[in-house]
C-alpha cells in the first residue's frame, strides 16, 4: 500500500525478506540471461515488434 512516505526503511525491508524466506523464496544476486539476440523475437514477440530496430526506445 502506498503511504506517501518515500524514505527507505531497513526494518520493513528486513521483514519483507524474512516473509519471503518463510515462503521458500530467497534473494539472489545472480541473474543469468541465457538467451541470444536471435532468440528474442520468439521469446518476446510483442516487445520485439515494438523495439526491434531501436531497443532503447529512442525515437
């Protein structure tokens, strides 16, 4: 829920991580993108159609 308070709260963040861990989910620093550019049209057809020639969306 949005409270209007934009300050970072370590205690709330720690509570969130504890709750996720209790559900069997853990934080991970490892993100592996194991696809090649030629795979993108098949994996993400709508995004590819929109941004294929300009992947950063610069118009």
